[in-house]
């Protein structure tokens, strides 16, 4: 089970999507939205998410943990709106990015 935690300015709205990998099955994509702080427990071997805060102000922090150990953390820096975050998985090591536009994962 992988934990995705969204932190930052309390009450900050966010939305985005996460792709979850389970074994050799095709990735499944899920839409998420809410307000910071929030936690999601995702049943998969690996995840990657693209999340956006609703405005340019405020700070959004995304954190991926496994078994209570933080694997990767990424934060937006105003005025950047988007956070891309990925656990370790078939695409390699854990990584994160903050950007003005939606991150593209390769």
C-alpha cells in the first residue's frame, strides 16, 4: 500500500490524477481532488501523480510514503501551480517536479 499525502496551506484546493501500477497489469488512472491536508492510501506497486493547486498563491506539498518511510516529497513554489511526483517503479527511481504547466512523464 502506498500513501499519498497532500499538505501545504490548510484549505488549499487541488485536483489532478494518479496512475497506479499493479504488477504487470496496465496502469489505472484515477482522478483526485480535495483540500490540503489530505491522505490517500493507494493499493499498488508504484504510482505517479500530476496535481495542481487552484490558484497561483499558496503552497502545495505532495509526499509519497511506503511503510511509513517517505520516498519522495515535492512542493510548489509560487507562482508555479503543478506538482508531478512518482514513486520508484518500472520507470526508475522516485522523482518529483514543480512547474507552471502540467508535467509530462516519460
